[in-house]
C-alpha cells in the first residue's frame, strides 16, 4: 500500500477537503496532518476552533487512516518521518505565498522519487459559505476582541503594524512574505494617534476627536480580521476614559494603550524638546482602575504607557510606575524611548521581569530600530509595534510623484513606479 499525505489548516471540513480525501484514496492510504496553531497564524488565519477540535474533526472523516500533528508550515519534519509516496493538495498552492510551501514539498519529495498530486481547488457556493463562516469567527467583535490575549499565549512576540485607513488595514491584513523558505505575516494592527492625525493633516495633540478616531477604527475593521490595539493618547479625562473603554470594547478592539501624560499631549518623539507633563502615579492609577472597573468582558486590555524615559525621569521612576500601574489593574505596560540605542529599553525589560514575569511588555522601536524581534523577545517583550513606518514610506512616495508630474507636465515618467490599477483593485474584496 502506497502512502499519501496531506495537511489541513481549516476550521471546517467542506467539499473541497472531501474531494482531496476521495482523490487520495485512489493512490493509497491517507495520513492527514493537522497544522499547529503556531504555524497557522504565521501564514494562514487565526484558528477559529481549538487544535484538539480540529484533530477530532479530521479523525472523524471516513477515508483518513491516520491523523498527525504538523508543527511547522514547511514539510521537512513530516516528510522526513513519513516518507510518503505522494503529497496531495488543492492546486491553489501553485500561486501566491503558498507556492513556497509547494516548492518545499517538491524539493523534499524529489530526493527520493515521491510525487505531488495537485487537485483542482473546489470553488462553489458551499465552499464559499464555509469560508464566510470562518471569516465571521475572525472579524466579528466578540471573536476579534479576545484575539490579542490568544496571540500573546501563542506567539513569542506579537508583531503589530500601524494602520490608519481601510487601505493600510488591507496591507496589514494581506501582506505575507516568503523569506529564507519561511512564510510570515503581521499579527495585529496599531491605530496610531500620530498616523491617524497625520493622515488628516493634523498635529498629534489629541486634536482629532474620539468620534473621528472611532470612524478610522471602523474603516479598518470593515476590511480586516486581525486584532486592533488603539493608541488612546492620555485617555483624556477619567470621566471620559470610561466611556472610551466601553465603546472600544463593544467595537471589538482588543486593547487601548494610554500614556501617563497630562495637559497638552505632544508626540513622545519630541521628548524634552517641547513642554510635556507627566501625570502623577496616583492620578494615572485612578484612571487605569476606573477603566478596568467599567469593562463588561475580561477580554479587553488596558495597557499603561510609561513616559519616564522619554521625559528623562530615570529608570527607577519608570520601574516604580510600571509596578504601580500593574497593581492598579493594567493588563500590560508599554515602555517608550527615543534613544537610538535600545539599551535603556532592554535594561528596563530585564529589571521589570525580575519582579514581574507575567505582565505583557509592549515596545515601539521607532528610534531604536536596530533591535531585532528575537532580541526583544529574549528580554521579555511580548508585543512589538511598528508605529509609523507605513505613513513614513507612503508620504515621500506620494510627494515625489506630485513633484514629477509638475516637472514633466504629464504622468508618463512616474508610471513605471506606480502600482498597476488592476493590482490595487485586486486588494479590495468584491462581495
Ligand atoms: C503613535 O504611533 O502615535 C505613538 C507612538 O504614540 S510614538 O509616535 O512613538 O509616540
Ligand atoms: Mg500616539
């Protein structure tokens, strides 16, 4: 009996999967690998049902001889162990990022004469409906809200990219990269006050009001499924903050980060070049506690951002505040710095972790951008936010295009560096 292998990364078994199983049986006995949660989030979608349930679901299908765990996206370990004669898969893996997986399988099988069987992918109304059910579990507020907490358990570091519009949301949602034989994507989205304000041509001084900020979140949520972390600036008056928490929680936002400043807030990257006032520990703790007290779920997170290093108040002040904020109920802390060298951030993380092994740490390496995700994770960081890079890359590109059209009195010269309209349109889903 020949050995056939396939890997499933799905929450629902639909006709397409059954078709693969039927085809596989023509070649031999079928082993199905169920992709681990950790691997699924790296290139596919967040699993809507638990790994154990997915194993059980596959076990119950007629025509499956054995069910195993596939821990990694690439097939090296599985093929090394099983030596299947055939690997069978829907032919949708011939294009796009999944092609890297097919290439990996092809290389592994060719070493001993194994073969790939590409089965025409099944597109029909039932498959579409199954896909929509999985999408529902990703994008609806009650599912999306808890996703950040789930990712914190699953990922060594949660990678978060700035978004400020539907279009940037789509980039965060859909960008998958293949590098050194691995596939990767962002885990979460950061609705930056700097970039939300900048997109409106306004300064980052809490001028863009909450109604407008919520509108931005809504635009993003309409077209994405990944969890949202909201930059709440100072959180405003405590009496207002409690309403903000309720609204965000209802919308399905996963977390708000508020910074311990008061009065007219300026962007932290100005540091001490502009006048900025840090809040008192007592008052900021009251704000955190008030926010926690109005939450309706246990899922929403209030993360306290410490500005002591930005405002040159020293490491001890930063640490004191971090522990006080956690005691007041903060679900995480963000430590910020505008130094190019990451050492003060890493020192903070090491010292904080001596007394607190569990509270998630968030960092924003805009200035200390040489630090790698692996280094941050080693020092106990749980969430990394790339807070403004999409805005900063788009602006010069747009400005240069405007200049060149003015210079040449036509658009031909700029055209070759522009995205084809066809590609822009294909980013956007047609219902
Ligand atoms: C933002 O993105 O708006 C932030 C991060 O608050 S920073 O600009 O670095 O202060
Ligand atoms: Mg901000």
